[in-house]
């Protein structure tokens, strides 16, 4: 075998499999030179997540909304209808949860007032889903204090 710099040239009729035994060592050498993503988690005192990220994660409670509608939006019918029809194409017996969600206020009365102000839009969203062909029994309307922004979330299950 002939070595020219980094290139390995094998003579005709000869194999270079004997030199392949060095590949695991090269792999470990290259891997050792790489920095792993999220290496700070291996530190003795890892940096924790900020409270905004934790609140946003807890707001969804492990579920991803099909549609998110801002409270003052009035032209949600077409995008909502498209999302509903796509969900029904996948699962014709789909259940839809329309949830008015607002951040917790200083007092329970203030939270209730904020959710009450969103009730009209949330009801209109639920009616639009029924108008798109979903049985009224398959649409649930709820409200809760959670998240960072007031939103109307539509979940499908």
C-alpha cells in the first residue's frame, strides 16, 4: 500500500482491509472533537428553563391545538372550515374542543371577567364548527385560566 498524504492508494490486486481496523479510532477521535448540543445540561449546575417557557408548555397541557384564534378575530371562518374538513377527512368521528384561554389575573373575579369577554368569540367558533358539518354533540366549549396570552384554542381528538 502506498500512502500519499491523506489519500490511501491500493495497488491492483491488494486489499486495504487491514488498515480499516483504524476506523473506530478515527471515529472516536472525530467524535471527541465535536461539541454536543445541549452540553450545558451535563454541567454540575445546569441552566434551568425560564418561567415563560414553562408556562407556555403547561398551557397546552401536552396537547397541540388544531387552530389558535385571537379573541378579537372576526374572519376565522374560512381557515377554521379548512382545518375542520381536513380533520374530518382523517377521522370522520372527530371530537372538537373549543377552549377560551386567558392568563391568570390578579384575582379570580378578574380572570372570570376576562374569560367572559372571550365567550362570544368562543361561542361563534363552536357554532362555525357545527356549521361545517360536525354534530353538535361532538363539539365541547370550555374556558380556563392558563397560558401567556388570551386565545381561543380548537383541539381535535
